C-alpha cells in the first residue's frame, strides 16, 4: 500500500484529506507539520508522496520559520529525497501562483483548497505516485 504524508497545519483539512485518500484512494496516510519528522519520514522512505501545505503557520526548522515552499526546496535539494513526489496544497490560489509556486519549490504538482472534486484529488495524487515496476 502506498503512503501519502500530509504536511498540513489545519487539522480539519488534514482529516478531510486523510479520509478521501484512505476511502477513495485506498492509500495509507501519515500526518505531521513537524519539519524534522517530515525530513525523517522522507529520508527513511516511509512515504511515497508528500502533500505539502504551502502556508504552514507554525512550522519551524533549525530555529527558522519555514513554509511548504522552503521544505519542498530542502527535500528537492537532497539527493536522498529529491525523487520523492511533492504536491503543493494551498488555499491562496491567485492567477499565476501555481506556476510561481511550482517553479520556486521544484514541486511535482499543485492542488488548491478547498478540494471540491474528491475523485479528481485522488486521481491527481495516484498519477504522481511512483509505480512499483521501477
């Protein structure tokens, strides 16, 4: 079973995502907004994909405040975690944000909140999951 790590500081959102992914997608789910945990889970290969909230209000790494863009940059710049797919999730979707966020972070995909079409949400995640035949 594939596992999605949800990095999200809003527990309600995290719960909604978890439910959609487990019920519709048949996926395993982990949730944390602790950046050290995120890095550890990524480095240990315990997640197949990360759903990364862009605006993490409380996340701190090595004493600095970090957002989802910064965490994604850290993951993508580490050879050990560079191939782990990251999908950014944000409620602040303005025209042009998507391209900007993707370019800045090196993320593999982008989903805006609120998630209205649950099936499309699941399909988008499953499409980026690494398949087992690699």
